[in-house]
């Protein structure tokens, strides 16, 4: 069922939480980050070691040797077996301990945890929670990163994931923080529509006859005035797609389409992997990357959110936030995630 949320419906006033939903699929890596070599990354506060087998299958194991807890990512690959760098325990791709030094009997408890993993569209998804709940049908369907001309990256963020979710669900900040790239006065002035469909949240804003921001002028050749629509699709708790259409004002054709994607993956309670990507509906050219000012945009947000994180932590005042109409998307996002956390905590 789909409902339109009005300000009066919004009850989530919990502030920017640092709780982590464990029973969810998270973007753990872009496919090109994982090779036949050990790669360490903490996802949802679970240390993981990733690698590909010789045949190319991606694997994620707990990055903690069951013997003396040495990080397995500091070991070596012997074919497809991961060998601990401290005393040489060997594990297969399921985390089963295949051998230990000095004895033929391998203790059953010497196995290491393996995480459910799905690779699709150039994305590697992992499930850090209860494996029995890892339903692959719940992974956000985001084909554009491999089917459209795209560029991707990952930027560390020293701030809790909820601050980045707030930021992305309220694009009015573009007018102020990203004025030299994608911002224009109309973004902050145009009201939004918010809609919820289960754990998917939509926030829509349509602008007509408005200024063409510098990055869009560069990527499309358009000049002001333009029609510009931003349709945010947020798959709680962690994946975000901004469906963008821009066109010469009044042009009813397809216009220029792009999908701006973010995997907002908690690393720890107060640090985040900011996976970002931009995908454009233009012919692929293997010799050229599409123009993208997204990395600058990401860095502008990073600077703002890291300052905010430090400020929140150092503020002992506990004065409640004030919210306005533009916050409806962000507040609803907080409420959906708070419900997920509550459900998990209640068992
Ligand atoms: S800590 Fe890994 S084998 Fe001893
Ligand atoms: Fe931003």
C-alpha cells in the first residue's frame, strides 16, 4: 500500500541515531574492488575479509581467526584457501577449517563465519545479520551501475550513517553546500512530495523553468532555463537512488536521464562507507568516463557531516531538533529504520 505522509503523521523525533540494523543487505564493495587477494572491510560493525576464488566467485568471511583472533586479512591465499598469517590454520570459501599445524584432527570450533554474499550489476552485497533471514529477493534492484554508463567510488565518512541518510533525503542543502556544482536557488524553494511503500521511501521534487546548475550544464550542454525533476527512492536501511531528469524548459521528450546512487553502509556506529555512483543513459564509450562532479559533491557533504558528527558528540545540551516541512522524507526514513532496530532488539 502506498500512502502520502503529511507533517502531522510524522512522529519520529528520535534525533540522528547511531544504531545499526544487522538483518539487512548492505553494499559491501563495488565488484572491481575485489580481486584474488585479501581485502579487509568492516560492514555493520562486523570485520570481514573479502576475496575472489581463482574462478572469480566473491567470498566474505569473518576477519578474525578462531585460534588467536589474528586478522585473516593479514594472511595469504593458497589457491582458494585462506591461510592465517600467524600459525597457518587454513580455511575454505565456506569458512570451514581444513587444516591446522602439528595435528591431523581439526577442532570443529575452528571454523570461521562466512557471510551470505550476492554479486549483481557490479555490486557486492553482504548480509551481516542472521543468515537464516538473508532473503536475496530483498536486495535493492539497481541495474544501472552495469547497464548504463557509470562511474563509482567509495569515500570514508567519519560520521554515523543516519547523518548521510538525512542529508540525501533532504536535497534542499544542494542550494547551500553544492552551490558551485549541482545547487540552484529553486531546489530549496520547491516543496516535496513524500510517499512510502513498505520499506521503500520516495521523495519527489519537480522544478520547471529553473536555473541549470554548472555540473548539469557541463554534462549535457543545456543552458538555463531547464525543467528538472528529482525523485529519490530510498531502500531502508541503506540504499539510495536519485532518479534525475533534466531537459530544456518545456521539452516533453525523454530529456537527459541519470541515476545517482549511494550505498550508505555503516562501518561502525559512528563511521560509514559512502559508496557513490552516477549512471547516465548515454551510449557507452569504453575509452571515456562520463563527466561526473560527484566526487566533489561527496567531499562537500563529507566535510559538512564530519563537522556535524563532532558537534553532536561534543554537545551535552540535548536540546531537541526543530523540523520543518522539508524534513518529512528524512524523518520518515528515521522512523522506518528505528522500527527495524526495535524489531531486531525485541528479537
Ligand atoms: S591466530 Fe590464526 S592460526 Fe593462530
Ligand atoms: Fe549533498
